[in-house]
C-alpha cells in the first residue's frame, strides 16, 4: 500500500513493505546513500538518522514507525548551500579517517547539541557512546562537537 514519508523536508511517496527498514528505504528507494549500513543490529550507529529530531538506528527501525514523522538524514543538514555547523566542525578538525561512521556521528552530535547546546566532555562521551569509530578518532570527534557547540547558531 502506498504511503508518504517526509524526508529532509520533502514528501516522498513510496510503496514498500511496512516492515522494511528505514535504512533500506532511504538508501535503496530514495537514493540517500549518506546513511550507512554498519552492523545491521543497531549497535554501531553508522545508520543514525533523526526522527522528529531524535537519533534512531535506521537499520532497526521499520519504515512504518516513521510514517507521519519528520526524518532528517545527513543530506538534509545542509541548508541553502551551507553545511550544518557540526558538519563544518567535523571537517575543520578532521574528525574522521575512513569516514564510514561520520554521517552517523554527525547525526548523533546534532541531536546532542539540540538537547544540550553546551555539553561537557563527559556529556559528549555519554551521548556518543553508541556510535562506533573503528579508526579510533574519538578525541577528534569530541573536539569537533566542542567546536560546533562553541559556535553561535549551532541549531537552526
């Protein structure tokens, strides 16, 4: 049965099974490939997107749970040709090596800063612990989040 999703501010009409993962719908049907498939079990965070502003693991979220809710992917953070401040900070401090985890890290960091605009290093570590970076760039990821938090207008 056809349904409509609101992805990055745009209504998208689809006809996929209701139990198909949100990740699969985003990547395979909407061609939004910035969200990555990592472990497939919701443990690594590579597939993190925002659902109503909250970070969710799209690999474990059936698309039926996203109906009628605002979905934001890494592609939706850029506005009018400008990267989101968190994206800019990740680039500025080179908070990635292979970059496979980066979109999930950024999405979790955006949600963190929406909830807590001035997080401590401990707050960052606690909120980001569900995102795995196999390259081990955690200190640069924390630095990027701190840099983004120090900028005015982190949230829009």
